[in-house]
C-alpha cells in the first residue's frame, strides 16, 4: 500500500516543479534606457539632432522642462495657460509712456489692438473709446510696431452695453432706468487723474500656451470716453488693464468661465521687459506667503512683512503690511519702518552722502566708473522663514558729462501706514498672484517662458538660488489703498552708459500710479 502513496507524492512534487517552471518562464525582463542617455541617442539615429551632454546644465534644464510639461498635461483636460497678444510679452517703453509696464491686447470683432498699462492695484480694464476727452495718440505713430487704437463699440459685432440692472453695475444714482447703459468713474490717486465712461461687454482675444490655439473670452471693458490728469500727459494713453481681485477684473472673468486656474503671473526682466500669463500657479520650488486682509477686507494683494533686513541685520519693530503693486514704480515703507530702515542702510554704506537734484531722494551716495561702493542687501522677511531679496534697490545717476556720479536708495516713505512692494523690487522675479490659494508666490527668473524660466543651479550660487536666504543671524534664531507719489525719476539718457558699468544696476525710471476704483 505504500507504493501508491509514494507515487502520489512524487506526482505532487513534479506538478509543483512544473508550475514553478511555468511561472519562471512567464516572467519577462527588458532593459530600461533613459530618454536622454547615449544609448537612446544612438537608437534615435539621425532623427536625434542636437542632444544634451549628460551632466551639463542644458541636460538638467531639459529634464526640468519635461517635468513642467508633464505637470501641465495633467491639467490640460480642463485648464490651460493663456497669454495676451504677442505671447504675453510686456515691456516698459520709457518716459514717453510714464515708465509703466505695458502689453498689447486685442479686443472686439473685428479686433482692435490697444497698448494697455498693467496694474495689479486696480480692477477695471478700460480703453479710450468714443472720445470726448482722450489723450492724443498721433504722437506715438512710428515709435511702436502698431498704432494705438480707439475702441468703437458700434463697430464690434460682439459688443453690447452693460445694463444698469447687471450685477456688476454699481452705479447707484448714476442709473435712472435698469435698461440704460451702466456708467463708471475711476478716481486715481494722482492729482485730478480720472477715467469715466460706460461699461461694455465684448470679446478679449487670447492665446493658449499649449499649441498657441486662439481663445476668446467675454469680459467687461470700460469705454473710456473722458480722461483727465496724467492720462492726458502720457501715462496709459491707450488704456489700463486692472488685474485686481474684484469680480469685474479680467483674471476674475477668465477663472469664472473655467478657462484657467484662478491665478496669474508676471515676470520682470532687468531690461524692462517681461511676460504675463493667466492661469499660471508657478513652480513647486517657489516661495510663497498668504494674502492678508487690509482694513478688514481681503480684496487686495496685501501681505504681511515680518521684518526688514539690511545686510546681515534684521531690524526689530519693522513689521508692516504691504501691497504688491505692478502699477507703482518705487517701493515705499510706512514712516516708522522707513526711518529705521534708512538709518541702518546709511550706517552700513561705506560712501559719502551727496545731494541729488530731486529732493525726494534723501539717501544718495557718491560713486564713479572706477569705484562703485558695496551696497548692502535688502531683504523682506515673511512668516515660515520665507524671504524676498531685492535685486536692484538703487538707481544710479550721471554727471553732466554722462559719467557715473552716484546712486540713490530707491525706497520712499509712504503717506499711509502700509507699504508697497513695487516694480523696482519685483525685477528679476517671476511673481505669482495665486487667487485660488490666496497667496503670493515668487522665484528668480529670466522671463523666457513659463516652460523654461526655471534654472537648475549646478553649484552653490547666491544669485541663482531658488530661495533668498535670510541673513545668517535670522537663520539661527476694497479698493486699493492709495500709495505715496513717487518723486521725479533720473533722466533716461543715463541708461546706456550705466548698463556697461553696472550689469545689475539700471535706472528704473517709473512713475508711481495706484488707483481707487469705484463705480459712481
């Protein structure tokens, strides 16, 4: 009887062995090849073209670009990045247009192009229209690659007047009939500077960054029939694009329509150019700090600054709230913070104080083409050890012969108990206004594009670090509020000579402009 049992056990063992062999036979293997390896390049053959060398700077940049593209593809089913005309390029054309940042926008059907100033401190997008009193545009012909435009709603097949009954019409006593066109009036802080007219709904033409596909969005536009003050003297003669938080702003319309994430970004190059993108929430390595209520209302791009740091010293008692405003040229600080800030800056400057022709600028120092004194770093410290280091906190000036004579600290005292982080501090950064997460983001950028603006440092570099570290001693341990008016900027003739002398110091000759928006 034992033989059949033994035979049965042998059959079981043989079956188990056969099953194990079958399982092993079904296990397949294959070599993995990295897409940027030498083997992949050889396999691609002539189709490969240019190929980055492993370990080079371009090799790591190619990897980063691929990662960013994959992140965007995950959202491509619903969201996209949108740019204005000319790929979202922005620029500051100089004194002729008030030293603000501008971008071309296309409106209506058929389209009319406008060169509008970009302003995060106001909400309404308005352009000159059916003019009673507008800035003369003929003097700009030949100086730009397009002629400045006048908006004529009657000639656009996609335009319609916004009625007084519309939820975004807050005209109050300005409306006597719910069907009549809704009037608007904007009163700016600059003396006697206003824009008024009627609200129009029309098409804004944009481009998708994925495939450069045209995208049309319905937005509300101020038909600016009458301007006054600075708007007749060269500031924003062809209109202004308000980028604020109110429902009437263009970023709000694009987000509500489901076209983009509720966020946009702007970057500012040292040559006075840049870019603007709608829907951009930045990169994972950026620093950020939350937006905070201002006077009890969370309706502006305001942030809390914990400390102000000069060189390696962070000053106690220098916390303040600040607006981040692309429509203001020079950063300003509350009076008490400004006093402590400038005293410490002056203390650390190893150079003689000199007077400047404009008495607005108090802290000016001598320099020459052969000797440029060291300027202490200026850093704004935020919560959670986040920090923002100003790349260019000074402006240089020349003598009568055109040679470098000195420079001034480009920071002003504010007339309000809040500060303003303005254009001159934003230069060199990609700044993200993330209204979805209600936070401000920033990272160093060369403004080439959202796909390739991030660089991968191949070694330690304070200049290219994705985070601006705090000084060493700190590592151890409703309507926009009107800012102070900037002083006269230095003459533009200084720019060319100084760019050769100071690669990172060029005159940001910008005019402070911030707005209080209301419809009345």
